[in-house]
């Protein structure tokens, strides 16, 4: 699996069939290594990956993140193998424990302790691979990991991590946790505008939900922010740390900070200055590799 320096993160649930095809093919034509997409309340993660893989030739598809409560470990192991066998090893299984509101209110499961639940799930996947007569090693799988213990688990049991809503300082922490071998994929939101008010308004809209989720707020606290940074939609200090905005050079500098801190791939999620979840193609063209 070749890891390019830049990937793209995009919300796919609002898109129809033709828009999904357009997204995948345009990202591929721009030269990005990987297209990452979430699993929330719309498209099923593995089905969507198969569709986009079938509409592209070289683009890697990464589930960012597949919810482990959505399928049992054997289904995840078989899905991982099926997609890579049928589509030339272009699927990366990003796996995570999600959030209580999505697991309990939406899916009707009981949200369990994240670390123990993930460890048990990985045990189940390894047992499934053994039952199918396949080796567990070398699988193209990473974990959603922010805290030190989940990072440790990701480094020990998978290829690495895809972080989200993190900062270059956290990228350095992830790299230190993995050593030189583990893969560090880092999502970075970018808003191509020099209007501070517009950028921060769009930033507040983009992380409004995340401000209510302990996985993210706890990580921000570990990085040196405090409770006051979560008030009134987020402080300017927090927003400016999590969302890169400004000129092309200023945004490129933030992307480079992640690379300098040890990121193998910076995954760009664009935010339009006027808000919303549509892709900013101007920004993706600007920061496209090569």
C-alpha cells in the first residue's frame, strides 16, 4: 500500500449516486492518494467503498471511520479481505468505537468501554481470519485513536491511526507513540478565506457536534485547552488550532506542520467560508499533490 502525502476527507451521506461518482473520480484525477469518508446515518461503509472502488482505477478508499457496532468482527474481516481482493488492495479499513449518541440512540446498542471493546473486537477479527485460514498480519487497517491508550493499541495491533480534530502537537504525540513504523493519517480542516469572522463562523458550524462529544473534548483538554475554550461555540484559540484558514501559504504551512510532526498523510477536509458540508473544489485543486 503506497501512502501519498495528501488525502481527502468528504461527507458522502448527502450525495446521490452521480455525486458520489463525481467526488471519487475528481479526487482521483487531482492526484490525491486516498479518499476517506465517514459512517454515520446514511451509506453503509463497505458497500459505499465497493461502489467508489468500482468507479475509480488507482484511488485508495478509506473508511473514516467504520463503526465497529455496525457489524460483527467476522463481517469486518471478510469485508476487508473482499474489497482488497476484488479491487487491487485499494481499501483501508479505518475502524472506531464511534460515540454513545450514534451507538445507542441511532443503532440501539449499549456503548461499552472504548478500549476494552476495541481490543475484544480486534481479537474477534483475528479469530475470524484464523477460521478462514488467513494470516492477520499485514492487514490494511488503522484505528480512530486520540488518547494514549488507544494510540498504544493502534500501534500494537494495526498499521496505525487516522486522527480527527487534532493539531500538529497531537500528530507529534501519535508519531512518538508509534515510533518510525506506524502510519499516522491526520485529518485537517481547511477554510480558504482570509476573512477571520467568516472562517471562524464556518469553523464553529463544522465542529458544533464534535464540541458535545467527550472523545474530542477530552483530547483537546489533554492538548492544553480548557473548559472555557468550549463555550459559545468554541474560542478563537481552539478554532484556529483545529481549522486552518487564511492564504494558500498560511494553509500550506499548517499542512507542513503535520508532516514535520510525523504525519504520513494529511487528509484535507475543506470547509466553505459560507458554511455547509459541500466540497470546496477550488481548495482541493490548490492543494492537490503535484
